[in-house]
């Protein structure tokens, strides 16, 4: 599943990588950045971060907590 951010200039794709099933950190967070170099926030056009299932769940919890706080603050 991919999510476009920053008007489509940053694409975040998150997936289980079966090629790395023997490793604990087999959930890939792939960041792909498009656009002029002077506007980029990353050095590379594509960066992969591999997470364990526990780290992915913790990351998810943090995002949900922040989203809940944001939703409540805007009421």
C-alpha cells in the first residue's frame, strides 16, 4: 500500500518483504522522492527502512495516537 505525500513528491510504500522472511526486520518502509534536487528532503531518490513486526506495530500506534489528538484538537 502506498501513500502520496507533499503533493505527490514523496511516496511512502509499506509492505511485508517475503524475500527477507528469514530476518526479523522484514517489513519495508520505502520512501521514494520525486522532483527537483533543490526541493528534496532526502539524499537518495529511494530509501528503504526495514522494521520488525513489533517496531511496525509501535510505529502504527504512534501514528494513530497523533491522528486521534489531531482530530480532537480540531473540534
